[in-house]
C-alpha cells in the first residue's frame, strides 16, 4: 500500500520533493525546490480530463496507462539522479492517481517514497492560511518615501550587510510605480508570488526585525496576500528623504536607458490624464528629445509628488536621509539598536 504523509515545511528540507504534474501546472506554481517530473504532458492531461468526463474513470485510466507506461523507467532514472540518499515526497494536484502511480513505482523499485496527502492543494492551503491572518516571524520595519529616493537600493544594501530583508518588488518582478515594469517581465502567477513570499518569510531569523519597503496593496499585477498590507500599515515606519536633484539622478540611472524609450513613452501615455494635456505634452517632448533631466524632474514634480503620499495618517519613527547611503545606513542601524524589539 502506498505510504502517505501530510504537508509540513520540514519535508522540503528532509525529502527530495517531486512534482509529477504537467509543465504548465508546475510553471504556475510549485512547492519550493520541487523537481518537475511530469507523468502527463499538458496536452495529454486535457485529453484524459475530457475522456473522464465523457466516458468515466475506467476508460480514462486505461488511456492514461497507455500514454505513460513507457515513461516509467526514464522517470525513475531522473528521480534517482536527484535523490542523493534522501527519501522522496511525490505530489500531484490533489493527491490523486498521478502521484499515487509514481509513488508506487518508486516503492516497487526500492526507493523510500511517500505520497503527499491532498497534493499541491494541501500545500496551497498552508500558504493561504499563513497570510490570513499574517503574523510575521519578527517585527516589521517599513521604509517609506517618494519615488527616486533609492529605497530599494538601500534595502538591498541592508540585505548584503546581514539584515533581515524582504524585497517585495523583487519578488513581484515590478518596481511598483507607473514606470515599474520597464526592463522587467512580470509573467509569474499570483500563486507563484505568494509561494516566493511565504518561502522568504519562513526562512528569516526570528531574533531581529524584518525590513520591507512600503508598497500599495498591488505591485503591478500582483496583490499582497491576506492582511500583509494591513500589518505593514500598523508596523514601524521610517520616512526616507533625498533632494529632488538626487532623485532625478537616481531615476536617470535606473530608467534612462535607450532600450526603455518605447516603454517609457507607453507608461507616460497611461498617466496622460493625471498629468493634464499641457504638462503631458511638455514632458513627452523631453522624452522625445531624450532630455532625461527635465523629463525626470517633470515626472517627480508633476506626477509622483502630487499623487503619492498625498495624505499620511501616521507619524514616522525616524526621518532618514538617503542622500548618502552609507551615512543613512549608520543612522538606521543606530535607530534599530536603540529600540526595544518585542521578539
């Protein structure tokens, strides 16, 4: 009889996790670190599903065996090559026939293999309940400030220095602003974003605060899961500052690339109404002539600073100058050291 186990995150460290779903299912989302060894192709899964609905399970199972039996030896060899002496955890969509079949074959060929009860759906339940309600493993410190200050750069420098950091924009593959998609490809699914976020939070130490960048509820097409956004709103807040001149220079360094020109024009078109016709024409002219300094300055003064953080119904616990990142880090670390964190 096939041995089964319920999901626990410790299994990801102790077992070789094998996802036997189709490549499309795997691409949409999967348990972190899972090896995809599909039993059926994308097209075959559709065929089997249609046959099941039209003629019932018996014909569907016979057709499934016909399609897959010749693959069993190669699948076992691929899994064996990655096993490295670990027990094997096999899962499919909901802990059904696909994972049971592969687990049975592995067991028959001498491997220590178990099937995940409930399959991927049981794992997704764990991720969903983690964020609703969300209880971070340590207190959150949220960096706020206007566009172009360099919050993300500062955040990544803090990560390199050993601080606990969650880069929400990096995980979402989007910078979170009107021009945030330039040079990035936000082709991940919402489920994949949530998996990566869950995996990042669960790996963080619990003896120090976690630093994140202030975001809206949505980052491009991604939505912050559960009540994470609300928890961030109630967390410790840092207000970051820099001069307009510094912000212009940093925006040019990040976005002022000729290959972004067409994308910048498209993003500018999308905010035309918020700029107003006259101001849009002026800023679009700078872009057309590739005059980056007045272009970025115009965006800051007439778009970002007019619309972002129009009202702040909270008081920050520290105003932090990021005019110089090194000096900013010193001040920030002194602030962290001065606080009594309830961990």
